[in-house]
C-alpha cells in the first residue's frame, strides 16, 4: 500500500499512519520501520526489512546468481521489471548503459532499490483482504504489477513461491 499526498491507508492490524518512514540491512533499516519504507517521497506500507528478506527468500535469494534466461540477481529481476521500476542503477551509473540493468540487479543493495521502486509504483491489495502487506508484494513479484490478483496455487512455480513464503512470513 502506498501513501502519498496526504492519503491515509490502512495497515496490517487496522492502524493507519500519516508519517513517512525512513532496504542491505543497514541501508534498509535506515529508511525502514515495522510499518514500511520511505522511498522517493512515498511511504510503502508494510514493505519493511523483514518483508524484503522474505521476498528475496521466496525467489531463492542466491547472492551469487548472475543472469539466467533474462532474470538477474538474488531477486531474479527481469529487464522489463527494472524498466517499470524506473531503471535504478548503481551510484554514478548511466541507466542507458547496456549493462546497467544487469549490474544493478546482481548487486543486493541495488536490487532492493529496484524492488522498492517497483512496489512504490505497483503496490496494492492483490488478494482483496483490505490490507496491502508482504503477501501482496510477493504476488506482485510473481505476477507483475498489473495482474497480481491471480491465485498462486494455479501453477507449480506459484505453489513453490507459496511454500517459500510460508517459511519466512512474519
């Protein structure tokens, strides 16, 4: 759930917050709270350091993963996902450089920024329970930001993601 321009959103447990909240654990903790991450002027509720670690776990979180079949880094990010996220890059890199996507997606801290930016753009309540939380972010990562309401149990890969999410959910 994204909060911007003074809109109040409901958080897990029914609480709502007006404030902005401050992604690598040190970097993520610097802008994270138990209720969300402050990213680019938006508060992404319930996307906190625990959720980021869980999203990484669900995808396999292989920190040594380079690129396979167009998916790169520990979050297995595609170029389309990176473009939709606004083409975040490593510091002082040019998003138009051919390898900028791969270099950022393979770097844990930069890949977190890609996920945060993507969720700032596409974060929503995917399962219709009235709260946007880590489960919704996991569904967005699986289906993409425009089709996240499809159930995960319909495919073998979706079932695998559900099983991994059950291992790390909080």
